[in-house]
C-alpha cells in the first residue's frame, strides 16, 4: 500500500468490471464513500510521519546505548574493577 492512489485504482478496476451494468455508478459512489469512511476511522499515519518517528527512535536508541556504556564504565571505575 505504498501507492497513495490505491483506493482510486481499486474503485476504477471495480468500475471496469461492472461495465455499464444497471446501478454501477451508484454502487461505485457508495463503495467509495463507505471505504473512505471506514479508513478515516483507522488510526493511521503517513509514511513520512512513520519514517520521521523511526528516525527519532533510532537516535534515541543510539543515545541510550551510549549512556548505558558510559554508566557501565563509571560503575567499573567506582568499584575498582
């Protein structure tokens, strides 16, 4: 789902499958509205937001690792090991 237009493509494919069947346009409009409403309820983030948070997490993890190493070195210094 990396394609932001996947919903439009899905609905276009559906429209092509239905062709000129009676009620095809109404069904298309109703399905689009239904899918958009359901997707709007989901707690989703954009790829950009996800990547930004991942970068923050990676930097935080690197800082935590460095602090743990520094703490261990201080412990060894104070205990004389």
